[in-house]
């Protein structure tokens, strides 16, 4: 398949039958969002892969091999898709849903939210086709034409692209705020000692956390704490620390001019090399490339 240019924002809607597939061995210079409305698909990026069904939102970072298709055995896959360059704030929202290699799955968006998600993508499609001299629609409604007849809309730059990204941002906020990351409980659920440890990690991701220090903070032995934490969250304490540090580092790369070494130190990594390797594993590209994509030079 052709690879969209990095500077393009493209919105489309497909209703595909079995046999449809897209493979990009070198990935794409743009990010890709896939919002499943009906049926099922299979998505793979780098070493991560998963199925998507109605209510699942997949977000794929740039520069990593990707492959997606109608799930074998499914009758169809109806989904919205958007090629885009993300706004800096989006990384923090997507971080808890990372699957590695720049891949994110926001699974099981509640049914009550899905209708508004669909309207956000409808708005993105209609705004992408807006001519500034013409009035904007007063009310955004689903397009009457059959899904397979909808022609993708391409936006190069300027205010119209900001309108489209605003609609995509609304969909991301709705999905990430209402869905629950795999293995993560609501703040009022689970063991209070694990909740306390998670709060300590979130408050100071760059601190010298260890299994022993976190266990002391919640009055447990290290072995008991590690077992309880894994049972409650589905991950080890140090993996949770690493993920929090990477998210903190992404925020610093987005909003500060600190160099990569300074960001690594401020986020609690022992060396820039260790930081770069951990960051690339979560976001699919090195810290310098991540900053360059989100903050292009003037």
C-alpha cells in the first residue's frame, strides 16, 4: 500500500469484507488511528499484535512496520481511520494503553460513549472537506451514503487541519477517559497499599524507586509487596515505575528544551542509553526523533 506523506492529515471510513489487508514493512511517517464500529480486525505493529472489535481504538505510532486486516472468520470490519501527526498532549493520554513498539490499544470504550465517538469522526470528515468561504454545518450528522462510498478527505495544513485534529482529539479524550487500561483498576478499587504505591510512583516518577523502597512505604515486605502489586495490576512494580518514567520523559520532551541526557536524568534513568532504549520500546522511536516529529524546526 502507498504510504501517506507525513505532513498530510487524512480521514476515512471503511466497511471491508474478508480479504482486505494493508501491510507497510517500513511503517508510516504519520501516526494512524483505527476506531472499530462493527465486525473485527487484526492489527500488528512491530512485535505487538491484537484483535479489535466494536468499541476498540487502536493508535499506531510512526516508523514501525505495521499490518492490519479483517480478522479471519469475521464477516466484515467497519472502521474509521485517520493518518495524522499527534498534538504533544496526546502522548500522556495514550501512555497507559501502550502495547510496545509505538502501538496503543484503548479497548472496550463503553457503549454510552461510542455514539459521540462516531459523531466526532463524522465531524472530522466533514470539516476536512470544508471550504473556508462556505458556512460550516450547524449540526453534524452521519453521512447518508453507504459507508463504502465515503471518499477519504485529505488536509495538508492550516486552520482546517486544526479543526480536523480538534475532532480527533475529542475522540481520543472520550476513549482514554472512559476506557480502562488492561490490568488497571479504578482509583477506588483494589488493595489500598497498592493504590498508595501507584500514587507515589505517579507523584515522583524520577525518584529512586525500588521494590524495597515502595514496600517500606506501604509497610510490607518486598516479596509480599511485589506479589500483591503484580496480582492487583498485572505488572511488576518496576515495570510500573519504568512506564511512569517514560511518560514523564515524553512530557518533558514535548514542553521543554532540555537535551536528551537531561530528560533522562530528570526522569530517573541511569543513562541516556538506557533511557533511549526504554523510550523506543514504548513509543516506537528514539527520544530525539519523537521530539522532532512533535516539534518540527521553524
